[in-house]
C-alpha cells in the first residue's frame, strides 16, 4: 500500500484503558457493516485523537488492515504526539493536488497512517472536493477499517463533511467537561447532516465511577 514506513512512539496503555478500548472495538466489530468510522467531539481536548489512535491500533492488533486518517487539517497534533519527526506529505497536500503518496506503513503491524499534512485555515473546500471522496472510496476497497480523526464539531463543520464518507461517527465526551446542551447540539448537527451516530465514548471517567460507566458506555477512563 505504501513504500514508506514511519515509526510511531505509542505509549503502552494502562490495563483499564486497554480493556475499555477492546470493549469499544468489540461493540463496533459486531455492530454490522461498520468499516469507516469518524471520531469527533464537541470541543478540543476531549480525547478524540487519543481514542481514534487507540481504536485504530486495536483493530490492527486483530490483524485487520487499518488506516488512521488525521482529518484535523487545522491544528493537528498527531504527527507530533507520536514522534513523527519528518515533514511528510499528508491529507492537505493530497487534497490540494500537491502529493499522491500519503499512506504510510507504520512500525505497528497492519496499521497505516495518513497524516494531516500542512495545516490549512479553511479545509472545508478541500474536504468537500472530489479528491477526498475518491481517496476514501479506494481505501474502502483495500482496507478493513478506516478511522477518521476530526476537529471538534462545536464551531466548525469539518467533522460533518468527513462523516459523510463514513459508516458513522463516534462522539467522544470528556467527563464533566462540556455542557449537555452543546453535546445535544452536536448530536443534532450530525443527524441533520444525514450522518449516523454509532455511540458515545465517555472519556476520562474517574476510577470510582468506573464500574457504572464501564457497563453503560464504551468507557475509557483515567486510572
Ligand atoms: N483517558 C485519558 N486519560 C488521560 N489523558 C487523556 C485521556 N484521553 C486523552 N487524554 C489526554 O488529553 C489530551 C487531549 O486529548 P486529545 O486526544 O488530543 O483530544 P482531542 O483530539 O479531542 O483534542 C492529550 O494530552 C491526551 O493525552
Ligand atoms: Mg485531536
């Protein structure tokens, strides 16, 4: 799929987090035909990128050919966070016609990455263009799972545009962090755009809340 390989410095997960991600993976595996999954949230800092990465890694661990696409073309931190130091072309270069080879094999078996590329101030025109659509269509034929990390939905519609290329969207909600009305608004926006909400990941639930949330949600919590 790609000629280049990048080396990701991924943290080892705590046992509880690992189990929660596996439970999320199992839910998605057995929820029917879900192969292209967007991850979004209301605001920044809720854990979208973390969960998108861990979910992608978790599918890859099962031997599923998985691509993580960093669709945060405004303020991506994925390359930086996972120690990708080379300045590699990514989605923004592909969508603006400046690069074609943007899928990189990683040091994690079965996990491929598409980095965001150079940040752009208004990515919506790029994301609505035909290039994105055909890129994702081709990936759907060659991969088992595609995970799309997106910017937050409160304030910009990028995640709705990305969501259209997917089988559904996961909403990450950081515990005790955002107002319910804002989350409801995000839910409404996704539904009105014709998108499917796959579920909610309640992130950063404290340990003493764990048992409750673990049963009721795809919990992903602090130690
Ligand atoms: N469950 C968690 N426990 C502890 N830290 C977390 C957890 N989820 C995310 N973080 C941290 O919170 C910060 C924001 O997470 P990130 O995934 O970048 O959010 P987003 O993509 O929604 O902006 C990062 O420093 C990340 O490492
Ligand atoms: Mg992010």
